């Protein structure tokens, strides 16, 4: 009410009737107020949330213009102006099965002793408070869609609505109050019959539940920095810790997350019969070098695929390349990266000793021991050129017999102290016979075995 404590104490002690006084006049402030409002309006377009106007800055400008006013008066006015313009938040009610919130968070993990930046996908069911979290190497649309598929599969059901930021993985264009959805995200929403809802641009607190929970997961379950041999191992451990914490996390009413989720589950929608295909499908052509280019990265494929068309399925961490019913899977590379496996070139390397000499370190690293020891002994014994020729014959045996028989043969030869081809052929079994299925149209035909004597009839009269 603008009444001092002394005045209140006076009226309490005297038991007198309080008298409401009119606010004291502020002539100096009323004089500078129009100019203060003008400055706030003029400078509003030249500020950001972190480079905002302060009372000290405004007071200094007023003084330079010859207006005499105290800095406290300016600060009080600025504080009151911000209070009046501040947004009033409405306490929301989250009903069972109605909504979930989704967001990405930047995290750091340690894979194989190396620290990497990752992106944690978080989906939070707002009624029960159950969370799903999964760390990805990239914050792209493939990871975004894959996170939904994993989350719905983990919950065993689908909420009616999901709330998002206006991220490019989901929104192609913001047309307030509507959104033009990205094509593949719209396909996911239709597949699971989930309604996408979006926060106002720049207003992350519209989905404050997942914002605060994502920070909590990062502090509670990813600190200290998690370690693992692979990202899959880190994610499995993270998801297990979140599930273990369900019975212990309780709301203000004392109910645990597990109890609330058991109550919410019947209200959620059932999963469709099949999961959504989150991987991106990209057509590609195999070059003469038996490589395909996808998203600026290069991947090797079997050399028999050269000059053919292939289909590439780009996942969050792997790339699957399909050609004529066969498929190979490679680790996904960043832009400009290369994933070349020289096992794909065994038939060609068997005929090109000089190429073997150039790629031998990479090839033997893929094959493992004892091929690395064999190559080193060949180079030390015969020199690089002859070692390439011998190794090419060994690679030809790999293509004919397979890795395990040749590996045993190489071990036996090395134990006997021999590095020649005769030692290998003495151990190897006959080459594998490759059978080709007979088409149904030819299955009923019988072909007689030919003999060399059958062709003597062709020589009759040849002398004439």
C-alpha cells in the first residue's frame, strides 16, 4: 500500500483510524519520463536478451542530455516496466496418455578412451514423468526419427500429442500459427497417429518439463562423463539407470513414476504392427572403383557391384548398401570421410601384386593375424616386389577357400618355418565348388555328359 512501518506502528499504538494519503508528487521523474520512454523505444531494436538495456546505461544517457534525475529512480521505473510486461504463466494440467515433450541436449561421452560430443534425445511422458533418453553422434533428422521409434518401442505405447521446438528436422517452414512439416516427420506422425504440437519461436519454456528433465538427466546420470567401448554400451547403461530410478522418483503426492506410468499405460495408444523406417533411403550408383558416395562420404562395396545401381539406407550410426539382393553395412562417416574395406577387393588384388604392395598394411590390419606376420616375413625375406606377388597368390586363396582355411594354412606354414606357396597348398583343401541354382524353366532338361571321342566325327573328311 506504500505505507511505511513507522506509520503502521503509529496507528497500531494510538489505535487511531488510518488515513490514506495521496502518492507524493514526483515532478523530476515526470519531467524525464517521456524521454525515458523514447529511449526505450528507440533502443529496443538494438538489443538482445543478453545485451539488454540497464538502468545505469539509461541514466547516463539522460544525464548527457542535461536531464537531472537519480539513477535509483530510473532503475525502479525500468524494473516496474519489466514486471508489467513479463509473461504470466498458467499452471497446466497433464492428463494420462495425453502428452509428451521432446528435445535434444548436448552432452559429452567417452568412447574407447576418446571424448566425443553427442546429442541426447529425450522424450518425457508428462503425466507419469517416465523418460526415455538415447545419445546420438549427430543431431539430424535420421537421429530425431530414430529416437521416436526407440522411445515408443521402449514405452510400449504412443501418446496422443508430442510437443517440440521449431527444429528443422520436424518443421520446414513456420507459418504462425501453423507449421509446414518436414515430409519424413509428417510420415512418422501419420504412422503412429500422434499429433505434433510446437512451442512459440524462441519460447523454450513452453515445454519446460522436458527442458528441466533433460538437464537433470545430464547431471544425475551423465556425470561423471560416462565411458564405454561403444555408444551402444553407453546408451544401454543410461536407459537401464533411468528405468531403475522409476520406483524411487516420487511426485508431491508421494506416488512413484512406476505407479503413475502403470496408471497412464492403458490411456496411451497402441503401437502399430510395424516400426516406422527411420533410416533415410538414398539411391546411389557404384563407381568403377567399387565405392558409393552418400552425403559427401565414401563407402566401399564388393568389387562385383561396380557400375551398378544401389540403394543406401542411412541410419544414425550405420549405412546399409543394397544391390541385387545383397547388402553390406558400414559405419556412418561424416562429410568427407572414407570407409574402405579391402576385403571387398580380394578378386582384383589377387591379380594385381603392385596394388597389394600399396594397400598391404591396411589389408592385413583387416584380416588380422597371422597375415600381418606373414607379410612382414615376406618383405624381410624376399623384398617388397616379390612379397607382393606371393601375397597376391595368398589373397587368391582367400577368395577361393575363405579366411579360416587359409588362416590355418598360414599358421601351419609359419610354424614349419616356410613362407612359400607350396607350404600353403599342401595344407589347403580343394577349392570350394560354387553351385548356381538352376532356373525352373531348365530344371526338367537332362544333358548327357560329353566325351572327347564324340568329336572325332567332326574330323571325318577333314584331310580332303
